[in-house]
């Protein structure tokens, strides 16, 4: 594995589009839920959002653990 590939994968992130897809809503709905409550455009987040975001975080942590193992193997 080369440096560019490793750093590209390391800096991959979960986007608002990914979150919207996980909830089955429009990206705009996620963007509005991320606004400050005092903002007139604010909308509440999807109901029961915690388990969905926890799943996304676990998936991302698994991907990062796999990347760490690959980088370590390529160093040996």
C-alpha cells in the first residue's frame, strides 16, 4: 500500500449524503437537522437517530481497523 492510498482511505468520511441514505431521507433534511435550534431553517433529526448513527460509526471504525491492519502488513 502506498502513502496516497492509505491517506485517501484514512480521510474518507461519512457524508451527509451517507447519513441521509441510511435514514431514507433527503440530504437537505439532514443538513437542516444539523443547524442550531435557534436557526429558522432548523428541523428536528429523524426519530430514533441514535442507533442509525451508532451503526454508521461502527462500520467506519471497522473500516479504519482494517486499514490499520493493511498499513501494518505493508510495512512488514
